[in-house]
C-alpha cells in the first residue's frame, strides 16, 4: 500500500504528494522538521516533539498556521490513515511558497508536510555489535551563528560530516565545535561512561537538545546512575569504558571504536545494554495512542 502523505490539510498518495518548486524550504532550506517514532500503535513523546517544533518555529520567526492541538490531531490522523503500528514520522514546516529572493516576506503561508514510513538507520546487527566511528573535520556551527537547538531543514553541515564518515569506511561520526570540544554525532547525541559515571555533552557546546537524550537522562536518574553534562574532548572518548549514541531515528546505538581506538573491550558494555533494554520497555509501553 502506498504511503499517505499529509500536505496542508489534505492527504495524498506518495506518488501524488508534491510541493511547489518555489517553496523556500526547497530553495533555501528555510524551515524546520521533527522525527518521531511509532511503537505498538503509539506515537512516542508526541507532545514533546510538537513542543520542540513550535519552539524552533518561534526562534526563526516562522508562523505555523494551526494550533498546537490541531498539529497533534494532524499527526494522529496521518498515522491512522497509514495504518502503521511501528514506524517513523517526518514532519516538515517550511517558510512556504515565495519568489526567488531570500526575503521570507514573499512567503504568504507556511507549508506543513507529515510523512509516515519505515526507517532503519543502521543494520540490525550493529545494534548488537556496535559501530565504528571517526572524528570528522567538518565542525559544528558556532551557537551564535546558527543554533543547533533549532531543528533546521538545512542539514548540509551534517551531510558533509556524513560524507566524511562514508569515505572513511566507518558507520558514524563525531563532530567537534570550533573550540575542539565534542558536540554530537552526525545526527545523534552522545553518552560516555567512565568508572560508572555517565557524561553527556552540554547544550552550550552546540548540540540539539534531543528528546531521546532527555529520556536517557530520566532513565539514568531512575536507575541511580550519576549523570553529568560536561564538555568532552576526544581524549575522553578514547579512554571511555562505554559510549553510545541516541536519537529518535537511531534509538540507542553502541559505539565500540573511535578513531581506531577500541572502546572498553570492543563490545557494547553492561550499562549500555541496561539502557537499550530499558528503552525498549519504555517505548513499547508509553506514547500517544492512535488506534484505541
């Protein structure tokens, strides 16, 4: 069955879903997005994702022409029409159709697109074995230039980093800021474990405040693990006992090698596995119900 795509209040088949070539989301990457997961017929952390979507919109002065509740309802109805009980949602809000100039005032109304589909960022076996990552030369933009806390459609910075990862024959990448501190992966937050202490990079170094990241932080408190937000260097990664990435798309993916250095014993560690198993329980038992 073809995917059903939501565009500005209407539903289309995947083949018929189209936006204008004059849309500033296409012309300039002027817009925002969210990536959400569906587990067992429930949308995980739907309200938190929609809150972040509206925060991103406010930050870039993009008016979303619908209420918060209407946005929630649009997501639920799109998932319901697709009949997908386990999958992924990609939500895009662009500045809308305008002229060929950069001035956003030419765009009369934002464009909203909701896509429901399957996703697999890594092969299943890598969730068991872990991934090999490299530090990339592409740096994260300075927070006073383009804040990563806005989930912008313009992902060229991340794409260039991913190209470096591919050329290196690795599965993931570590991005530094211009001061040399670790920020995040190419599309994931990072957690580092040393001597039982869990550390994740703080917002001020230039990261997206991930919703999966926040879930892991809540789980750490529940498990009684000490967790800190601290600036990290590559050295901190090299000497770590365990490392894992988090993200709505990637979920929790263990990292077992960084720049040729084996992490721990080269296998996903016990704390990482605790979070993987615990996260599976959380996502399969909570969320915004669609089909009930």
